[in-house]
C-alpha cells in the first residue's frame, strides 16, 4: 500500500464511522421510547397550547380585526 491509498482508506473508515454513529443516534430517537422523548413532547404540547391562547388574545390580533 502506498501512502495516498492508506490515507484514502483511513478517510473512508472515518466517514463510515461518522455515518454509522449518525444513523445510530437517529434510530434511537425514533425507535427507543425514552422518558426524555415523552417530556419533550409534553413541553411541545404546552408551548403550542400557550401559543394558541396568545393568538386568541385581543392584543395579539391585527389592528384591522379588532
């Protein structure tokens, strides 16, 4: 093996490891029911509900609608 081919091999391995790690993290977010995921969803629902309440406030409506 020459030096350039060894470098290409190492770069390919590094890229494969990086991709494998990224896929593993993504899979865990989708497939693994974790308590953190439930908490994030709850927080998201609370934020959406707060936004809906704020959007209904008279001061948040455009002036021409008031």
